[in-house]
C-alpha cells in the first residue's frame, strides 16, 4: 500500500499532536464557552481514550480510509481531546495540524444554511408550516411543489429529487467546457470563481433553479434525502435579510462566536492555516482540489452554497456545535432561541420511518439496541443528539443529554472518492463510541 509504512512511522514519532501543541490560548472563563481540560476532569480515562482512538485511526490510515484525520471532543464545555493524525496526502510530506482547515462538504448544511434559516424563523421571516412557495415564488407556478412546506423540505420528507448533476450542463459532447458558462479568466459576466482559472457565469444559478423547478417530485411522502433546496437557501437568505448570505452568516454567527476560519473560499482569505486537500479531480478541475470546494454543484455557484462549500478548523466548528448543544447560547451570547433549536433538533416524522430533525441528522431508531456495526452513529449517543456527516469524510455531532460534542475531520476522498473504507470500517462511529465507554471507575 502507498507509503503507509512511512505514515505509521510518522504517527509514532511525533505526528500525533495533542491539544497542548495547538498554540491556542486557553479560555479561562468558566462559563458556557469552551475551555481546555483533561479527560479526568470530566471523569474519563485518558489512557483508555488515547489507546483506543490511536488504534482506530492508525488502522484507518493503514487501510487507506484517509491519509490523515483529526478528532476533537468536548464534554461539559471542556475540550478534553484534540489530536491530529497522519498526513494531508499519502506522500507523507505535510503532517496534519490541529489548526488545519477542512472542506466540510455536507456538514455545510447545518453549519451555514441551517443557522441562517433558524434565525429567519426566529425573526418571523420564515414559517416552517407555510408552503415554501410563499417565500420562493418560482414554486407558485409548479403544481407539484407549490404546497410543499419548509418543514417537509428540511426533514427530507418532501419527495424532492435527491440530486442533480449540474456539472453535465457545462460540458459539450466532446468533453470540452462550454465557454458561455465557464471561462479561464474573469469578465463582467463570469466572475464566480470555482478554481484557479475557472470562472462560472454569474447567472448560472438561474439555470440551476430552473432545473430544480422542473425536477420530479415523488407522490409518496416518505424519507428521501435531498440537497436541492440547500442550493436555493443562499438566495432566499439574501432576499429575506437584504444582505448577502456570507455577510449574514459572518455577522450573526461566525464572528460573534470567535470562529474566524469558518467561511467559504478560504483560498481567497489569506489564512496562515494549512488547508487540507481533497480529491485529485480528473473531470472538471484537472488538479488536486485544495482551498476550493470539492462539491461540483457548490463549485458552479462560485463556492458559496448551502449544500457544501463551508470550510473551518476543528475548534471553530466545535464552538458552533457547542452553541447548538446549549440550545442557542454560547459564551453568554444568545444566537438563536431555545425553542427554535429544540424544534429543529427534534425528530419530525417518527411515525413515517424518518429519523431526521429539521436539517439535522438524528440517530437510527432503536440505535441503543444495535451493535456498533449496525448503529448510526455510536450506539450510546442519546436520542436527543443530532449532527451531520460530510462526503469528504467529515462528521459533527452534539449530545445535549451527555454534554458531549464530537468533531471528526478527514479527507477520505484523497486521492479519489473511490476510497470508501471510512464507511466500511465504521471509523467515525467507533471513535465516537470510545468517549461513551471511557468512564473512570468510581472510587
């Protein structure tokens, strides 16, 4: 296997980094903000945690589930575990660092689109039970969509088509890019940058909206995961708030949380943090994708979307998830109402074989009765817990009952999305389960 012996040597000679290496000053204010602590401070066995997590992640690297990964766990508003493992790529050149920035993929849905939607609900600008066409007027003309509610959409209960490959629209039959949609240098009509020397037509989003308008809707209203409306949400946020989607998120969430790396298009931001690469793209960008969104649909929107495109480092992600877990409050600031967060985190259609909350993923029904191999996520998470996974190999989860936030970051799609051992080995749930089984024996 490619260089895994070099990777393992690196792991055991200093390329496992703990929170003490992060160079981040501790927040010493004992409030609801995150601070650093030791596992024993929350009744957990550090030796057990380190041994088990190191073993699981090392095995994952050995079997090429990912070239490197990062794990952060906070319990009782204290970060008690934060380690980086392996390398950015299988060439073993750049070690993973605790401050590295990751492409979050579909975790974007609950860390960008969802907080904006929740705040608009709080402000009375959105109603979960009114037809979505009340706000997205294009659907008033679509008989199969005009009565679908926002609640149904967010719970993946609307019968919408799961996915549309919009990338097909920018290629000719001979495989070359259509110049009316994609240019290699910007101009007044093509300024949405998707990658180095790739600029998308500014109004390509309208083509995407038209295709979504015309897409089929299933008459059988049951759970069917769909990300299509998350491509629409940025424009909707702009319409209802009067400001850009990016500005709305930065002003209301990321900057007040103290999460400066959380945002879109990090390649343009000048961060000193390393950005972990994703896939070696052989179809669209013909290069290693790094600093630009991996997801092609988000890329065609210039990297700013609701379905994917958000980047962040682990500690910034943890702050947002901690805010959710504390039902809308963090470091003494109220971001969202408790009522709204609890409603979004609640299973919406339990009698229709649908485990989902509003935007948030939830544990499988009877999860606690399932084995680790069958459960999702870890068997011991509480029914009140919620989170989301991402295609690039990311995962975030908050458990209010157990006061535990779990962040798992990897680039399992490197060098190719065909690498699926992250799923086969159930690594993310296995690591999460360690923290539910690590209690110190009572004295």
